[in-house]
C-alpha cells in the first residue's frame, strides 16, 4: 500500500515541485538537519556554551520532527482510510523508509498497547542522522538521532491517540552497535528505560546518556498548571454553593433588622468567604510557589532571544495571576494582615493613572483634581493601588459608549458636632479619594448589593469581586467606602482613609544585598518543608545562589540533620504548619541547642492560621508563599545579616 503511494511521484523542477500521490514533498540534505545544525547552533551560542547549544538543538529538532510525524500520520491515515491503531502503526515504518528517514526493525519484545502500558523497542540500521555524523568524522558523546525519535513517536502518538515519546538508548554515531530506541508513555519512560538496561547487564557500560526529550516536560508543566487552575475553579464553585446556603440562612435571620445592622451582615459575609478562601490557600500557594519558582529559575537560564523564554514567561505570568486571585479572595476578611505605611495619596493616584494606560479606552476622558495640600494616609500601598484600579475599571465598564471619569483627592477633619452632610464617616482626620463617572448609574436595588461578594451586573464578564475587594481592603485599614448613584446619572464612590502626615514615615534602613552573604564561607541553611516539590525547589534556588543547603521533610528528620551539621548550620528556613512538629516547635528545640541560630519562617497559610502557632511579623522573619527567587534570596540574606553570634552550644 505504501509502495503504491510513493510510486505516484511527479518531479517538476521548472516549477520547483515534487509531488507524491498529489501531496507536495520537500527534499532536504540530511546533514543540514543533523550534524551541521548542531554546529551552527554552537557557533551562535559561542565558546563555552556547547552544552546549552546542544540542549537547544535537541529540543528544537525533536519538537519539529514530532509535529511532522503527527501531521504525516494524520494525512496518510486519512488518504488510506486506515482505522485500526495497529494498521496505522505498521504503515509508519514503511512510510518512514520510503521518505528517507531510516529503515525500521521493530523488536519482538515490543508491546504496543493502546494505553499507558505502550512499549515499542526498535532499531534504525540506516538512520540519516547517524550517517551524517559518521561521514562528517564526528563522534558525539550523546545519541544524535533526535528527529528520528521525534518523528517515530509523533506518528505512533497519532496512531494510538495517546501521548508518546521516544528515547535513543544506543547510537551508531557514538560507536554503539546500532541505533536503538525505546518508546512509551512520557510518565513511564524512566521506568521503561531502567527495565531495558536491567534486562541487558552487558550493555550497561555503553547504554547510557539517553535523555528523555524536554518537550514533554514542558508540556506536562503546562498541563499541571492548567489542571491546577481548573481544580481551583471547581473548589471555588463548591465553596460558593456552601456560601450561598449560608447567605440564605443569614438573609432569613436579618429580615427584621434595621438599616444600621447591614454592616454586621456585610462583615459576616466577608468573614465566611475569608474562611472558605483560607481553606484552599495553603495547598494552592505551595503549588504556585513551585510553578513560579521553577519558571523564574528557568527564565534566568534561557537566553533573551530563545523562543522558549516567551513560553516560560507566559507560564510564570499565569502562575502569578492565579496567586493574585487567591490574595484577592483573602482580602475580603482580616485573614491577611496588611502592611500599613504612610503613603502620599496623590502620588499613588498618579501612579495608577499611568498604569491604566489604554485600559480605559480612548473614548473615556480622564480628569484629575488632586489636592494642593498634603494628602497622606496610613494604608498598605499595594492595597490602595488595587482600590483605585478597581474603582477606575468599574467606572469604565459603566460607560460602554465612553464618558468622563474624574478622580479627586482631598483631606477633611470631621467634627462630631458638625459633620458634613455628604460624608458617611465618623469623626476624625480623613484623606478622601473620589472616583466619579457619568455612566449608566445604579438602581436602588443594585446599590444595596454593590459591595456583596460575587454580585455583578456584568453578565458573563465579571466575577463580582472588584467592589467586594475594595470594601474589604478599606475596612481592614480602618477606613470605609460610600457610593451614591441613580440610573443614567453616573456614580460617585468616596474612599475614606485615616489621615497621616509625612513626618510619620519611618526612616529607611539599609537592606543587605541578597547575594552578598552567599559564598563558600557562608553558614549552612537547613530547609524544612513537608511538600517535596517545594522543598527541592527552595534548596535548588539557594544552592544556585552559592549557599550550602541541607533539607528535611519534617521536624524529626530536621533534628537528626541538625545533630550532624549543628556546627555549621546558621539559618533554619522552615514551614510553619507541618505534621508531627510545627515550625515554631522545631525552632524552639534547635535554638535551645544553638542560641545564635537565625530562623526564617515560610508559609502558604493566611495570617490568622499562622498566628495560632505563635508566629508573627515583627517577632520573627516570615516570608509568604508563593514567592519569587529574588524575594527568597532577599529574605534569607536579611535573616542571616541579623543573626546573633552564638553564646555557646550544648
């Protein structure tokens, strides 16, 4: 069948075409896609970077050949009307030979099951890649038949409808007796390769250096991130159903209450969401720490012009976005303790306006009326930025046909005996931000529910978290928010924040360079976390910064390690909440033996959960998951810089 297909060949050099069975083919020199390609990439990378260059070449050639194999299989199966997976598979080696890649010998120990038990072991006696390297007089240290592995696994993946990858275990180009490949499911490849080597003890000496193509590692990372996002959505939906039931019960209880009791209801709703969100925050923050940390680390290793860098950047951004959603949910309650500081409200507004850029659209006219007097507030700077951003984007959505958005700042002193009629705020000194639009406005019914979590009038495009976030941030900062609006008359949001003064700002202190203390003489860091992936990530990042690291999965293992390394360990970096022994208990044990030991806690839980274990900012150093490699480096450097000299050890 395949021979008949390839017999239908028509060459037309005058038009630069070669057609086989009506399909256009392209002839390419074998060496240009093998030894010469590796040589070219090494020249582009420059001296001393041949390892990076070869990794790039292998990944790119495998990805390309894998895609071509899938495409060729799909086309040929359709033309020949092949349905059975075995028929589709057996057409592959013959097609492979006719197209000049290599002749294929499939070994009888192969088991092409249509599931993850799939195993194919085969030889390419005449691989074009090995021949190209041999004829060029090069003897590489690694298997060179990259495109053969990619094309074969791509064809078989299309034939069986399951992910497959092939790894070359023997290669003629490096002096082996044959070009031999093992193909299987990506998750079972390491086990299949180990079985292959164990079954051939005599070949152990040279059946080495068989890398599993990184294409599938990246693919699995993307799939895990996508699955994590889907799991989060499901869990949020489940919690939302529970919240809806709780809200219905609350509504029944407050029917007879007066308008003054609405504040109590709103607080109860936000605390309920805070508890629900806190229940998933720990596991999710651990997961995002691994994703963000690994992708940030990989980005640093990849060149600026490497196409893989853009993919890694997208993965990292998606992880950061997912982590920001968790932080946004936690803002509803007081579970997340804000880091208040004295900020210039006018300066923050101007920064946000610059960030808004094209988000508002050209049909929205933005007008600023900033106070000429000092307008300072005591608030978390990042939270204030989020408040202004949310209100501005909410105003934009209320003006679908364009309009005018005005942001005003001012300071007032409210006296209990003579409060301004338009201000819904108690006595005191306040910094005020007003965000006003001339959009569609709100009815009384919508106005009454404006700050409710998950309530939105933007069908299909809104989460209902924006104004709820604003409310949670401001009440947590000791301020408030009020809104006035009527249908078709726009809306005016007033943000009230406790007023501060420039003199209240603390003097900045010099921060140590995150990399300054790393070196051969720096103390050993003991890393303790019950999540294996995160523990390995943190250890790897610190090792890459030059620190010496030992790690443990729980308190008992940490105590054993400390007994062995206590003379050299200068910092304990530990998770707060762990089985058997929590981080605070572990630190107490170790500091009894080494009073000068520095301690840095890391956690994915919310602040109220962490406080139950006696750990709080100010008393000790604490870093929240997920964190970036730079944030980790800075926290470790600062903790080491502040540690006290030991007074003696038991």
